[in-house]
C-alpha cells in the first residue's frame, strides 16, 4: 500500500496491514498521530471510498452545519482532519447505529484532548484506534515494516543469529539517522542539515501555535518551549516533574498537565517501569523519550548525537512495531535501586525480551551486566537478552545474551 510520495518513488507503511484488518471488523477506524507523519497520504490510498478533508472550508462548513447531509449515502467514507468538527462524531454515531457496516468510516486527526474525549464518549464500542508514528528505518528503506522484533520473538533463542542473517540490511550510521528522524518529508526528501533545521523550526512553531493554542491549555508558549527543551535534554532519564518544573519555572501540576498533552500528541514518550513482586526494590518512575529523534535534537539545540539518541531510535522503532500488532506487546524498562538496569523490556505472549543498547563498536561481557541481573530475577520467564551495539559482529557474550549490531535488528 502506497503511503508517501518521494521525489520519484513511493514507500509503504507498516501500519497498512493493521488498517486493512481493522476495516474488516470495525465500523469506525480512527488513524491518529502527530502532524506530518503521513496520515492523510495513508488513507488517501484506500480505494472505493468517498474522501472528505476538513481542511477544505466548504466541507468543514457542511460538517459543522449539516453533518448528517455530509454523511448521506451508502459508500464508505474517509474524513480527514476530523478534529476540526468534533460535533460530526455524533452524526457518525447515529449513522453507525442505523447501519453497522465494517469499514464504513475512516477518520484521521492529530490527537488532542478534545478529539480523544469526543471519540471515547460518542463512539464507544464502535471504533478501533490506530496510531501512526514517524517512519522507521526499514520503512525509509522501502520495506514497509519495523525491526525484527516479531521474528525474534517467534524464533528459538538459539536461532536468533540465523534470523538476523536472513534479514540483513546494509550497515548504517545511527548518528545520521538520529539527525534526520522519521517524519516523512524531512527524513525521505531532505538531505541538507540546514533544510532539516528549517523544517523542524517551522514544525515546532506550527505545532505550538495551531494545536496548543486551539486547546487553550498552554498559558505561556515560552515556558512550554523551555519544558520541551528540558525533556529532550534528558532523553533516557527518569521523569522528575518537580525537578523539571524548577528548571523551567513551572509548577509541578502544570508540568504534569503539559507532559500529558505531549504524550497524547505523540511527542513525549513516558516509558513505564517493569515491576513485579520480587525481592529487589525497583525504581518505578517512567523514563523519558521523544516521539522523533530528529525533532528531539532540534528542540534540545543539539547537533551531535549521543548514546541516548540511539536509545531513542530503538524505542521509536519498538513503539511503531507494537502499535501495528493485533495483540500489542508492552514496552517497558527495568531498574533496581541497587543500580542494575535494562534499557527496554518487551512483554508479550512469547515471554519477556530484555534489550540493552550501547554505542560501542565492540560488545563486552560487562555491557551485559544488567541483562544477566534481569535473568537472575526472572529466570525462565525471560527470553535471551539482546545487546545492540554499533559494531558489525553477531556473537553470544554469555549463554543467554546475544550481542548484535543495531542496524541488523531495526
């Protein structure tokens, strides 16, 4: 399925199969996500449907004044930017209650508090939600997918080296990938750092002025920008709302509200801690990441990627993959008060997959200390550990820890 048009080529999106599946089961499918991730292009490729965009002022006027007339007809309909006319959702509910046909309505919108509240209240039990995130590395390569997480979980641990060899891609520079991020326009069509910087600047300004002012949830855009910068400078760190508030001059309740808004808008990622009743005391505060690594570097004012940005690339890939699964796994991290930690824990029906990320070109046994500690705590529930590094060699560091290049996995 075509989803983004480049200069002379097209690329597929990993969410397309999940969208096709949802259209066969639910009368309403909502595709949400941050602006400029490719939502409109994705739904425009659906054939045999009437297409309406509320960016068109005439269609917006009809949606606001005569919503039932806009929806009249038997053909399935796609409505783009539905957050512009929240009252339209009540008309969609009435139409669905009269005729509950799978795939009848596809709605897209940039997530905001009003849209989520309106969808939850108006279309409960009638809707499937799908979230479109910035493009993964393998989407940018034309494969229309995320990393090899499903293949690794489905295979025996001993077969992981063969799985990686069977899906090999060319070696890549993670620093270049971090700078470009995954927004289709900037990652796929812009090669110049200056042009990317201009795009990120325009995106930030538009996002602040259009989305957040419409919500009337931000009293000071200057303070809000300072908060985003502070968060992006702390990628991979625990979220401390009191400390963030002190650094940017905002009260803790305001920081909590703003971070919640950023999460709903697919910007901030608050990675939860993996916790079970065990003997060790665990750290339970979430860890902080950003929805797009390139935008995070821009907001932080950083020009040289660091280790946290490689972690951010991996977590973005994990979240994109998880969101496209019928039975979504949970992405978490693990840390004890004693200092043992693992960057990411994937919890699925196939068990627990612990993942550690390093920027070194050669993996060492000491790098696997957290993975070994996690295995000691969780025994047979845990799969082998995966240590991602920036080298070129796949090797078992211990009998239960495989070191592999990051670019062979994502």
